[in-house]
C-alpha cells in the first residue's frame, strides 16, 4: 500500500497494528457534547446516524475505547519505499 507494506496495511508480526473496530449497526445521535472537536457546536447537532467506531488500536494499544477521548500516542514517520521501475 503506497510503498508502506509490510509495515502498514497488514495484520502481521512486525506491522504497526493500527486498527479501527467499527460497528456498522450501532445508532448514535451527533452532538458537540459527545464528539471530540475544537469547537462547541456541530452543524449536524441532533442528527441520528447509524455506525460507530468502537475502539481504535494504535500500534496494538487501545487508544480510544468507546465513548472516550482518543489518547495521544507516539507517532513515527514511516518512509515509503522507492517506486518500482517500469
């Protein structure tokens, strides 16, 4: 994937293990009170939607359990491999 394999784009030993667990059937109501934004309003306030992120794993560590603010995680730049010559 964009020259980042096998560090990104796969669930395998040695890969980053960045994973989002998504529930496509969960219902929620959008609200500035429950969403993590730098403003205190939402253009979608009160809109009922289907689908919700349950958990985010960053490098295999849970960083955002359902209903909580995402935790800061250590980041590192993953350099891309040079493009293959054609």
